[in-house]
């Protein structure tokens, strides 16, 4: 296959992944709807609003319907993740020479959202994360839309600063940490929403675990992501900077904000371990960390003109796609 064919395959795989993710989102929303309907019928049966047939049969039917769509949603998410992976591999093979698909914001967004999905699927059974499905899939769908519509760039050779084996080591650790922090941030957001109405047992909040479980899930994922982020920001990042720019630390805006993110998450874990800072305060601090993380990823590229990481920013002028494969959005 030619490089253009690989790029076309990547774009088509991204489009396919987006469609299947959207179908998975619909399946999970139907699942939640079925569960909510089941609970409403059960309540009506208790007060005598339904007949004997409704009391005995309809809740079981709704439960089976919800379970079916839950399994369907997970299956579709797995298929979408496979298409997502194909898009990433094909993107790397489309370059000349072949490279890892982490050369710009479009590619980093594809990689980061894939990690979010993969982490969710891997932790689904261990932490019983079925309640998180629509939030994760919805987040990935939105990010892919943003990437395709606003961040897309044709495949190009790596810049000189990126043409290093440290790219693989540094960026893969940053992507892993970003995906895990995002997953933990979703759990923290849900914690704050549920904390406002902890007594609710119906509807969407009734599907969500207890506050203690949400707090524990968020903490465990943060505890995994933090050392990975530390490795990316304080070890491989400076080594790569020295190789590329002959200095371990340049006070580059991205470097500074990456360190700010590290400090916030370090404070989160330290407060949890030493002061027993759990619950609402911990969730708020975790979201502060998530905000600094995503501002570093997106905001710096748009608001800073002095960053040496400018190669990660999307082109200010739409690229000429006539000499390359079309963007998925133009198909």
C-alpha cells in the first residue's frame, strides 16, 4: 500500500470508529432508559398501580432489555476501539518514513481518546465501571469530532525536535497518564453530582455506585496515573529537551503547565494519604488537576506564542488537502 492509501485508511477508520462509538452511546442510553423504566414500574406495583401481570412480568422484561443493551454497548465500544487502533497504526504507516502517530495535536487526540477507551474496557470488570459507559463513550465521540473538524492535519514527516526515540518514551507515557487522569476525572465529576443528592435511588443517579465507591475508584486511577505522569514530565521530558534544545529546562509554557499539573496531582495524593482528605474536597482538587492538564494540552497551543512545542498546535490556516488524503470530515 502507498502512503496515501494508508492515510486514507486511517481517515476511514476514524470515521468508522466515530459512527460505532455513537451507536454504542445510543445502546447505553437505551440501557439506562430501560433500567429507569423498570424502577418506575416497580414503585407503581408497590402502591397497587399495576395489575398482577405488570408486577410479575414487566420488571423482568425491562431488566433483560437493559442487560441486552449493556452487552451490546460494550461490544460496540470494543469494535469502535479496534477501528480506532487501526486508524492510529495506519496513520503511522502513512508517513515516510514510518513513525509513531504522535506528531501533532490531531494525532495526540486520537491516541489519548484511544487510551481512555482502552483503560475503560480493561477496568470495566475490575472496578464495575458499567455506570461510566455513556460518559466515557460520549467524551470520546466529542473529542473525535473536535479532532476531525478542527485539528486535522495531513500526514507529514516529524520535525527535527520530534525525530527522536525519546518521542516514543516521553509521549506514550504522557498519553497513558492523560487517558487515566481523564477517566479518574469523570469519576470525580460524577461524585460531585451524586453528592448533591445522595438519597436518589432512581434514574441516572440510581445507576451510579455509592459515594465511597466513586471516591475509591477515582483515587485508585489517580494513583496509577501520577507516577506515569511523573515519569513523562520530570524524567523523559527533560532528557528529550536536552537532546533537542541542549537544555533540560527552558521555562517553556508547556513545561511549566505540565509541572503545575504535577504539583496539583501531587497535592491531591498527599492530602489523601496524610490528612485523610477524601470526598468532595478531594474531587474538587482532582478536577483542578484535570483542568490544568487539558489547558496544557489545548490552551497553551492557542494562547502562547512563545512555546517551543508549537509543532503540536493545529495549523492556523486550513491545509491544502489536494495533495494528500482527504480529512474524514470532507468525505
